[in-house]
């Protein structure tokens, strides 16, 4: 599926409903802590989870 832009409101609703995972696009843990949004996981955590995620899992990446 190609990348799709969505509004912050739609992204929040999808994550809140459990339909999507919100991932901070920064690889550095300190930057993640500084830029962290509510319900987001770090890029490192995403990489750990990647092998177990369903193929149709919606993933929303963000960076500032």
C-alpha cells in the first residue's frame, strides 16, 4: 500500500481505536523522548515488533 497523508485528527482516531500503530520516525532514543506523542512507540520498539505485526497493520510514522 502506498504512503498516504492523513490529518492529525484521523491519525489520532485510528491509533486510539487500535486500528493503527503510531511510530516516531527518529531512530535516536533521546530524540524520541523529546518528540514523543501520546500513544507512540519508538522506532526501536517498532523494529522489535515488526516480525510479529500482521501484514495489513496500519502504521503511522511521524517526525517533527
